[in-house]
């Protein structure tokens, strides 16, 4: 019932004249906006389920493509998430192909070696987008060094990601990290919420 009310409210906002004025203002000023502002607007449009093949959505994606080399890692991952959910267009499909390459270019410079949630997200993206093994190994190395700081709630996500790269099980980082995480998970499984235990 709550979901129904929320969807109805969101639908009403989309049909409101003020939202049309908001979209018009975006179209008018978007070419003077920086990349951060464009991404933030894209978040709003995604939240309100504006179709990915709509004119305003495509204009924003085109602007992102023109400046794609300046995307930060978190923006790459967010944009990929948005594109996976939105309607397919030639533009969205070309961006999907380009994003993993941008991810690789930015990884060494932008990866926060001590930020575990950040590393978990990077690993998940890398393992689902055929990122070269050397980059995945770099992420695994960081996680290995941060092993004592990894909250048990992150371990299932890390292990699921690693299961997608079982062809790398001869990697030294893989061989060291997976048994450590397995032991920590088994030892602290009572700390996990029921939903995460069921997903294992």
C-alpha cells in the first residue's frame, strides 16, 4: 500500500506543471552546466523514473559523452546503474561500452585504498564488466590489506563478486583473501541480518 501511494505521488509530480518548467529550465541551461551538475540532475530524473529514451535524458547523456574522460569512479558506477535500468538507445549502448574503459583509466588515480565500502563497490563493478585482471588484483590487494577493517556485512558482497572471477583463483590475492573472508563469515554469521544469510 505504501509503495502504491509513493508511486502515485511520484506520478502526480511528473504531471505537475512545475515539473515541466523544471525540465524546460534544464534544457535551456544544461549546456552551461558542469559534469557534476549534469550527473546530479540525472539522479533526479532517474528517481522520478523519467524514461531513458526521453529527449531530456538523451540530451544529458550526450553532454556526458562529450566529457566522458572526466567522469569519476563513483559517477561511472552510478551512470552504469542508470543505463542498465533505462531503455536502450544507440547512445546509451555506446556509453555502456565506454564506461568500463573510463573505469580502468581512473582506477589507479582515484581508488581510495583504505575506504572499504568504496573498494567493495569497485570490486563489484570490475567483476561484472570484464575489467582486466591486473585491475581486479589491485582492488583485491587493497581489500587484503584492509581485512581487519572489513565489516562482516560487506563480506557476502565481496565473496559474490569473487565468485564471478573464479577463473582468477590462481591469483595470489584471490588465494589469500577468499579463505580469510570465508573464515570470518563463518565465525561471525550471527551478526548478519537474516536477508543476507538467505542470499548466501
